[in-house]
C-alpha cells in the first residue's frame, strides 16, 4: 500500500527550470548555426520547387 501512495505523491516531472534551459540551448544553437540552417532550408525549398516543376 505504501508503494501505491508513493506513486501518486512522487513529483519527478520536468520543471520550469529544465524547460527554460532547453529553450535557451535551442536558441543558442539556432544563433550559432543560423547560416547553415538558412542554406539547408533554401536548398530543400529549391529542390521541392524543381521537383514540382517536373510534375507540371
């Protein structure tokens, strides 16, 4: 019975601090790799457009 009580009382979820740290790390990665991300997205978009023109 004690194990069942502990299961409902446990508070091991992700906290606000962890979420903020993850967001900060993601923003920092985007800032560092901005040029590479932009080039990648542009290449993907160009590829989609060229393949779509082949269909039409």
